[in-house]
């Protein structure tokens, strides 16, 4: 192979390595994107948010007598805003739901016994319980 081909292969490997390490989401922690139901529901909420924002802005602009070009621009902007707002709300809700599901799994695995607070530092001391 020529030197030029070797440099091209090295650049391609370098780019792949950068993509892999940056924001890949393989940290092993809970993730909304990795949850089977959450990703579907977030996509669905984004779609409905965009459609509803678009329709509401178009309707109210039409009722106000706004020219057609301005009506379209307002509707598009409102659709984008609705999309982003719905995305933020859906991700926030699903973050809480994913954490609640994880807590439920931990509690069911422990058989309902143990620390109800889930924070080991605040767990009741065994020696204090034996002294009573």
C-alpha cells in the first residue's frame, strides 16, 4: 500500500475512535434512550407536540387575519417550539419513571426488608436496635 492509503486508514480509525468515546451512552447507568418504552413514548410526544404547536399557531394566526406567508412562518416556528417543549417534558417525566422502576426492582430484589430510605448512611444502626 502507498503512504497516502496508510494515512487515510489512520484518519478513518481516529474518527471512529472519537465517535465511540464521546457521548456513546455506554456508561452503564440508567438511560431514557436505552429504556424500551421510554424511547418510543418520547418520539411520540415530540411528534404530537410539533403537530399541536403548528396547528394552534396556524389557527390563531388565521383568526387574527395574519397574511398567509406570516401565518406559515409562525406555524412552523410554533411547531418547532412545541416539538422541543414536548421533548423536554417527556424526557423529564421518563427520567423519573426510569429511576422509580429501578427503585422498585431493588426493593423487590431485597424482598421488602432492609433500608426503606435507600441511603446506607441513614440506615438504622443494628447495635442501637439490639440495645433496645
